């Protein structure tokens, strides 16, 4: 066998090996998974290597009140770059379980083409009434998603940033004070998110917003941070009545003036 033929076979073998190596590298798994608490707004930037990225997520849905008309359902994990451009929309495979439990956890995978910083958010909503009027809406509330994990960026350092460098740091917050309400709140407002004005409130019951929307959009505004609404269909339908706390009113009369006019006596014969 000639030296030239051996050389050609060697080059062909090397080319095949390099091609296979390139294919395997393009489908490699990135180093570390990403864990994220999903909210409606993108998370802090986090670095991930090129390859298949596993995103472990958790989400807690909020009750949005009775809404018309029905807008269907959705359950996706959204991936962006730090410029806000969409990189991927990843369907949640266990969406039915998350809808039924009004929250939950799971994982999705994404083939990341290059090592880069990404931001993650969620889009989850559905009708808790099973598609029959009235429609009881549940959705993933707004707020910044929180991501951790990821890989070490080139040059070392921490792959997780607390916030976007262009965003000023938030002031320190004080102790969180939570409160609970067992009731059905009937409001004249059109936006149920504006009915509860305080943060860190758990409402067990529901909200009925009877007001007429002034604009053409039917999308409600963001809820206050920490607001959780756990529907109680017995309260909403009137099967049971919320507990009534009697009010004791102490009324004391300081001064009272009474006046009256008496008619003159009638004169009759013999008087």
C-alpha cells in the first residue's frame, strides 16, 4: 500500500473524528443547572455555558377573580438575553399539575448555542372553573424572578448577578408583616388587583370586581408583593357565610333637649 494512500485514509479518519466531536460538543450538557422562582418579570442575569441547560423552576399562582371572557391557558418558561431579546419559549410539561395545585415545580431543558448571561421569567395562567362560566382566573403574579446556580463565566467570578448593572440597588426592607382575611370582597373597582392595596396579605375567599373598565384592555395590573388569594368556592357561591364578629357600640347621651306644644283645652258646656 502506497504512503500516499495511507495518508489519504488517515486524513479521512481524522476528518470523521473531528466531525463527530463537533456534533457531540454541540449537544453537550452545560455544567450546572439553573434554579429559578418564577414571576412575571425576568430574573437577575445568570451565566450558563453552551449546551443543554436544565432549568428547575417553582411557581405560585395567584387568584385573579372572576373574569370574562375566558382567555384559555398557558404554561411556559421564558428565556431572554440581557438586552431583553427572547431566546426561547419552553412549554411546561406538567402544566396540568401546576394548574390543579395553583402552583408547583418542575424542570425544562434548553439547548444554549453559546455561553452567555440569560434572564428567566414565566407565563402561567388558566381558568380554575374548568372552562365553564363564571371563569375563576389564576395566574403567575408580577415581580422579579429569582435565579441561582448556573456556570462560572470566562475569567472566573460569580455567574449569578444580584441585579442588572444598570439597575440601582433596592433599599433595605424592614420586617415583613403578614395578615390573613377570610371573606369575599365585593368591590366597585374594575381591576381586582387594586382591591387589596396592602402587601403580604392572604385572602381566603375571593374578590368580585363589579366596576366597568374605563379602557379597552381587560388585562389587570400587577398585584401587590406577597398577595396570595386562595379561593373558597363555598364562600363565593354563598353555600357558607363568613364568620360575623358582632360590634358592641357604647352610646352615651350627654345632653338632650325636648320641647313640645300642648293644645289648648277645649271649652265645653258645664266646665
